[in-house]
């Protein structure tokens, strides 16, 4: 391998042992890794674990993979892990949204650390108490048990969605809110209420729903038939709820966006499968997983833990327009 990369055996050892930082250039390290791939090199992980006292294995705990968002989180985490010689064990919460059982109560020693979504981490108290480093995704930065947090700028995403609708002239807005008591959804509700409340004459009504299309439809129907003037825009906490809101409008004989505008959150594949295509806030799911894995690897390398906030962007599409006159 040293001959293929054009370096010394000592340099190869430094790079493959993850001890090259500050001693070998990035270009040289890349050459060694390229040679390793060309030669089909696979490290002896068992031997490395015995030598370092680590398994180089992380546990990723997420809600059940009912949408591609958390599948993309895993993809990002696994890519960064593979680049660093780590493995990722995926543990989706069997109940979907909500607590996950401690999956490794008898095998905690086989893990180096945990990356967990705030939507599936309530029952990981045993892991937290076991001395394993914990990186939380989409969680309050004040999470004291976490060595680091990786968040999306959820508040800004909701401000973008609200600003888009208010800029189009909407003043009667309904929030189809997820019936999930987690930090990320509380932030969405607060940001939307603040944005609408800052505009004179604007009003906000809220209906909550579990995260399914049917429940989103029911909540949107309640919002659209609520006593008083009908809302002209529905702001939904995710794209699944927004798909249900579009169905509700059609069932009530309303046109999207001529009679009512609809926005989502996530930018799932579903967002471009509905007609009209959904205006939504794009969340970089793979970047979340990648940043979570980098944060855990930094903690394991005794580097300073840094909380991370990733930007999001509104993607305007056909489901929003000016309010009816």
C-alpha cells in the first residue's frame, strides 16, 4: 500500500490509524485512503478494538422509518462513519414516534457512543447513565445530558413559511400542528405564532393531529369548517400533514391554491408527488446525520464539543398563492 500511495509505511500506519492530523497533509492522507480502496484494504476491526479499547461503533436511534427523512439521516451518518472507519447500528423506535426501548441494555460495552433523535430518545435514560457519549439531533441546545447537539434552524424555516404567506396577503392562517410534544414542534409553533402576531390584523387558529395523512386531513377539515371566517392558508408541521390538508380542501370543494394555500415542512419526495406540488421548507436530512456523526467522532477524539445549527430553506411551489378576493 505504501508503494502504491508513494509514501512510507509509517505514513500509512498514521493514516489508517487515524493519527495523521497535524502530522500528515490532507493530500497525503487522501492518497493513502485511495490506495487502500484500490487494493481492497479492510481493517481488522477486532484487533483495532482490542488495541484501542473501542469498538468504533455508534448507535443511531430514530423514529420508525415511515418517511425517508430519517432514512436520509442514517445515510449521512453512515457515510461519515465509513470515512472514519466507524460502523453505525440503526435502531428505529418500534413504536414509531415516541420512546424507544433501550436496545443494548446488556451490550453497552459494544458501543462507543449514541446519536439520537429527540423524537425517539425518551427511554434512553439507561444509555445516558451508562457513561456513553450522547449526541442529540433536533433537540434543545439546553439538553444537559448531551455532549453535543445538532439542530436545524427550525424557527427560521417556520418564519420563512409564514413570511411567504403573509407577503402574499394572507391574514387568516391555520396551523395544522403535529400532536407530538418534542422540542422541534414546540419551536415551530412558537415561531409561527410570533410571525403571525407581528402583523396587524393577522390571526392564527391551531388544530393538532398525529403524523399521518388521514389525521392531517381531519385536522385540516376542522380548521376549514371552524366557526367564523375560513382561513385562507394552512401551515402544516410536515409534508405528510400537508398532503392530508390538500385532501381536506378537495373534499370540501376548495381549490389549492385558489381558495386555500397549503405549506409543508421537510421537502419529502411526497412534496412533488401531490398536485399541485407542495410549497415546503427543505430540511437537509443527510447533513443532519453527517453532522451528528462528526460531532460524536470529535467527542470520542477528546476534541471540544460544538453544538451545530444547519440552515433550512423555503421551496415555493404550486400549493401557495394570493388569498381569494
